[in-house]
C-alpha cells in the first residue's frame, strides 16, 4: 500500500512536471505571437499615418491651387464667364 502511494505520488509529480513544461511552451508561444501582433499593428499604424499625411498634403495643395485659380480669375474679371461656359457644355 505504501509502495502504491509512492508510485501515485511519483506519477503525479511527473504529470505536473509535464504540465509545467507544456504551460511554459504555451506561454513562450503566446508571448511571441503577441510580440508579432504588436509589431504588425505598429507597422500598419505607421503606414496609415504616412498615407494620411500624404493625402492631407495633396488636398492642401489642391485647395491652394483652386484658391490661386479663383483669385486670378477674379482679378481678370472672368470668374463668372468660365463657369457659365462649363455649364453650357453639360
């Protein structure tokens, strides 16, 4: 009976060691996965930021060009004429 108890305790210890090893491996895999996910999110965020900066710069350039065009047309006194020409073509 004592021998049986010792064998059961030994088996329990071996099972716990195996579980500990598997949990450590799982922890390592999860940690690596989270690091890769964090890296991917950071890269996507940086790419998004760069893209938005480019878009906003282009929109600003277009706005400036339109303002310059409107100012030139007003100074030449033909700002209403051109819009009427375009309306007639449609």
